[in-house]
C-alpha cells in the first residue's frame, strides 16, 4: 500500500486553501497568537494553523493538521491533501472494481478505464458546448470543448479499489459582479463553463443509469435512452460509463467533491451495477446503429472500386476506422465519389496508400454508408 505521505501536492500546505477547506467543512475558528485554532462543532477535534508559511514549525503544524483531519473524517491524508490542493477544482472520483490487489489494476483494463474517463469528461464538454440533443455526438468536437479538455488534469489513484481521479479547474466567484439568484435555471446559466460541464456530466450520468434501470425493470427498449437525449444521454456517454468496469460483470461508483472556491451542496455518489453496465453497452451500440454520425472522418485503405463505365462517378469501399473515436474498430464503409475523386481512389488502391474522407456515416442493414462525402484525400503521412 502506498503511504499517504508519498503524495506531494504543492498547494496542500497553503494557509488560504487550508482555511477554505476548514470553513467549507464547518470547522469553527478561534483567533490565537500567531494563527487560528480550528475545532469541530462538537469540539471533539481541534487543529492549529499558523498565519504564515514563514512561521517556525509551520510544516510540522500542517502535518499534524492533516493527521487530525484524517482521523476526524475517516479518510486518508492523501485524499484530504488532494482536495485542499485543488480547492479551486471539481474533483471526480471513479471507483473501479478490478480483479487485482487493492490499489492496482491489470494494465489493459487500466488503459481502458483511463480512456473511458477521458471520453466521459469529453462527452460532458461537448454537451455543454453544443446542447443540441443528439444520440451520437459529432466526431468533429467543438473548439470550446477541446480547449476545455486541455485544462482537465488527472490526479493520483488511491488505495482500496482502483480509483481514478480527474479534476476540473473552476474559476472562483467574483462577489462584486455576481448576484445570488434563487431560480435554479438562472443559477446554472450563470455558472462558468467548467462548472457547467461537471453539473451536466452528473445529471446526464444519472439519467443514463436511470434509463438502464428502466430497461431492466420494465423490459423497455432503446427508447428509454433516446427520450432522455435532451438530458444529455447519448452513445458516447453510455460507452464511457460501461468502460469504467475493469472486469467482466464488474461495477463502479462515481463520486465528486466540488471546488471550494465556488461551493455547492454536497452530492451523493452514483452507483453503476454490473447489470446496468451490460444494458449501457448494448444501448450505445443500438444508438450508433440507429443514428447517422455527422462530419466523421474515415481513415483507411481503398479495397474495392466499381463504376459502370470507363469514366464518371463510381462506388468505393474503404476498410478503415472513424478518426478520433477511442473505441473505433476496423469496418467496411461504402461511398460514392465523383470522377476526380474516384480517379484518386483508384491510384491509392493500386499503390496501397492510406486515404481519408469526411461525411455523414449511417448504417443500412449490414452495410455502413458515408453520405455526402467531401475532402477525399491521400493521407499526408502515407503519400
């Protein structure tokens, strides 16, 4: 087991952040010479926080403070240190259920879980940037969502089950310009983009799991998911949730702590059962099969060519993948090309180089079709 002291968070010992953490957790302050004595409401625990880092013995006081908090809260020093150090971030915890020693996971399953975490956060970012209901999110992600993803950070894993952590920096409240409003819709609209992602992620996740429960209880079909599209339920989200279980028939739990710089009411963990995982996985496949995907880019090799005469447009088959999808598998995709593009496809087929093309992907029976193709080109790295 990794000792809590092994985790080093550069800002966990900042007196301002520690104060923010203690205030958010209802500790009571008492001014003392050189600092503040903090105690729990029932005075069962107390800690001393020096006023400045430069004061003699500051590090020793902070170490004692963290140990006391760990005992008072029944949580590890590592997790408390993380929450203090990222008090300006929403922290999301994914408790996976690997078939391995506590605190470890098989490497292949771990890679899948981390990629699912990325896809889960990205689905919330896309939903926030483009709130139009869709059962499959576009392959071409909004610029704002991609920029947001660059700010998201992975945190350390923890002992127990294999716990993934991701934190989303959230800007603090500006008391001079922000006014508290009772209407929840107005409050949500006034949230910064980063906080909106966190909130919509949780709501969409609860809706998706609710849809899975409905299918299990009432034998309902895919409509249990599609009618929740306005709540953010889509194939991308369902695939990510199903990927949090790191073994066949496993389960997962999703928890969050909220940026202390912009506090909200604490939220309960979301539990994902093994039966729900199977329903989510099947629902994602059905949603992808039923709905066209707009503006996807196919990358692969031309494997078949057909046209009626020596000139003119023709039909092409590409064995390739959908660029940008974490779960892309090799598939055969059919499309019609005008004469110039068909000639380029013929040359690519003859010399075996990779091509790319963008269009709207849909399924008809056993065949995947790319409608309205454009930007048919040879990949620069294969020319």
